[in-house]
C-alpha cells in the first residue's frame, strides 16, 4: 500500500509538471499582434550561371554581355 501511494504521488507530480509545460508553450505560441515583427524580409532572387548552370543569389552573380556567371573564370571562359 505504501508503494502504491508513492507511485501515485510520483505520477501526479509528473502529470502536473507536463501540463504546466504545455500551458507555457501555448502561451509562447500565442503572441499578441503588437509583438509580432512587422517588417517582411525581401526574398532573394536566384539566378543561374550561363556556363555551368549553378544557381546562386543575384547579388553574388557577375554580369556579362551574354548573361550572369558564378565566377570571373566562367565569365572569361564564355568570352565576356
């Protein structure tokens, strides 16, 4: 009987601990609209190298007469 009581208390403590964790996680997920970030990040445009067809961000690509390239070596190799 003593072990059943101890086991019951342990299970009760575990149940209370888990239910309080779930409640705190739900509170974190439901942030008010005033606390949500208002700025939206601009998506990065992805382009393809004309020579090797590797995809890379547009701001890292090199512009040539015939298109965009991933490196200066590919730009030279293409004749630009």
